[in-house]
C-alpha cells in the first residue's frame, strides 16, 4: 500500500495488517526519538520482534502493537 510521500502517518496505523515498523518510523509517527522507542521496547512498554544479535540487533514493531502503543499514548 502506498503511503503519502512514501512515509507512514499516524492514520496508517489503523491498518493492523500492515508491515512491521522500524523504530525510526514509529518514533517519527509518535513524535519521539528512535532511542526512546528502543528504550520502551527494552523495558517492556512496547512489544517488538528482535532481529539479529549483539550490536547488529534491530527491532520491528508489528502494526497492531504500534496501534496499541499510539492509543496508550493518547494519540488515537
């Protein structure tokens, strides 16, 4: 599905079947930093899929989790 300007927006989170978001994508959508989002994942406030190991580890946030998180923040 094409997104406006090739970027996802807060309204795109309503599509719970969308592809997982990167920490940077979710950070931009909710107005936080990618570091803040990674800390939320590490403390269990946000669930994500971990890919890789050690320093190469990255997170992907499933669209339904991103939607739940945005609602928790009061953005939707």
